[in-house]
């Protein structure tokens, strides 16, 4: 079978709680990913009476992590925000159709189950997923996001423990990969064994086996079993947000910055990027195989990088004095109704310059090249807030 990348997909869905995978049914367009499971293999260096480096390899603590790149649109970004931050109460503007406002603050996020279809052939599923770092940047005029995610576990391919022949209603997985090999599967999943498909009706409480409707299967011990890909649907796709429609307001505080985030009062920049870091802990634990794994945020931080034409010494002065600045970044989309645009609005309450360089290159302009530390603001009682305005009612996140 020929399998090409473009036939794959990314599906996501929030979990009700930790250690409870679900079938992801929300399909998000994305660019690329390198999310992998690292089994931390090393050579078995015990003494076996031979002069060679190891007889086998040993598995260490598994790590499930990697980056997902996507273009920011008002639908897709909502789920990455929900994996990275805490969503508050959704409101709407009362228009027709309704445009909803979803606020996200820097607190612990929801956990997700996500799936990658590998060329439409088989599925890699990860559960208890959270975003470790969320980066927003500009890519050839388009707003791009990069989410570094960490997961508590995965399900992709397992092995059959005992041979099957004739009509059967269950199968048992071997334990070569995990002591709980069915963990990650749920009722409604479809498994493929050879050329036979079975739809799971139940997962055994000991996480060793699954049940399904009676099916005639002929398979040998050790045969591969994998998770069938879904048929994706992209009914909610929205236009990508563009750099030309980004407005940046700056000021002494967030209220002033919001007032200045207009065409008349904006601060124009040539480049901008934002990084929010949850500093997730994913340390190995006793009972990791049972779960849930400790995918928890520690102290959060963030940074903002801006490149803009040098105009006066005001930014040098703010760098010298370590002065507080605030920013509101509006990434405007199309009109959701006659009055309200879809939008990603980022409020940075307290930013202070770490670096402010003015490099000199013959024949070129002079730029302020700036990196800001995002700090907690005692007056506003927050460091950062993201508001998403879109046509989604918020029940999916």
C-alpha cells in the first residue's frame, strides 16, 4: 500500500477527566507534527560472558511528546488554547449569527485525546495531552502556531497474545509493550487484525483485552493489531488569520493598550512572535502504566519578541529603566455577523525589555530588535489573557 502524508489528519477532543481517553471527533487542519513516543532504549549491559556490547535492548520510561505546527484560524486555535490555558465562561454578542467570546487565562488546561492518521493507513492516539509551550509567529504573511505537547500515554499498534480461529467475541493483547496493553482504547474504536475489522464494545477492567460482536477471525499469536483511521470532516474550517490584519496596541497599562489597538493608534511592527510556556512536568512515576501520569504545569512564563523600525529613543529609555509596558494584540478575521469580527485578542499586562538592540547594517534601516519578559501584573492580577471570538458555542471546549 502506498501511503502519502496528505491523506492523514489530526483529530482532537477534550477528556472529561485524566486517564479517561475518548474518541477524538474534531478534525483540525494542520501543517506538520513530530509527536513521537520515545521508549528510551539502551543496551542491556549485564555480564553475559561475551565480549560484545549487549545481548538486547532495555526499555526505559516512555515519553510521549513533540511539536504540532498549524496556521491560526478562529476554529483551530481554540482547541490548542484549551490544551494550553484554562477556558472561562463563554458569552455571546447577541447578533445573528451569534459570535461567541471564549476567555482563556494562564491556569491548568483541559486534557485531550488526539489522533494522527499516518497516511490514512493507521492511527497514532495520545491521551492526557496538554500543551507545554504555545508559540505564535508570522510565516510569510500568515499567523502560525506551534504547540509543543506532552501526553500521558499512547495507543497505535499492539500484538495478539493468543491465536484466534473461527467465530470469536474477544481478543487479548500481549504485554511486550505494556502491562496494560488495552489502555487508550474505548468502546466504539475499530481495530484491524490482518484484513478483518472489529468494533470494540467493551474494554476489560484489567486492560488486557477487548470485546466485540461475534466475528470470524483467523490470526496467529504475535500478529499486529492497529487502530483504524476515521473518515475526517472539516465542516468548521475557517480562513487563516493574516499578519496584515493584526493590530498591536501599546501603552502604560492594558486598558491604554486596548484603546490604542486601532488602525489610528496602533504600533506597527515588522515581525512579532509570542511564546507561552507551562513548564509541564512529565517526570516518571511509580504506577505510570496504570496512570494517570503527572502532566502538570509548574511555574508559567512567557516572552514577546518584536522587530520594528527605530523612530526615537523611547524604547532605549524603557530598556534602561526596566519600565513596564502593556500590549494588546488583535488578530482580526472575517465578520462573523454584521458587527463582530472573528478574532484572537491577546492581552499582555506587564512586559519589560530584556534586550533592545539597534544593529547597524550598511545601506539598511535601523530597527529596534526587542525581547520582552512577560511578567505578572499586580494591579490587573494577571500576566496574560487570550480572548477568542468565533462562531463556536464553546461546548466542544
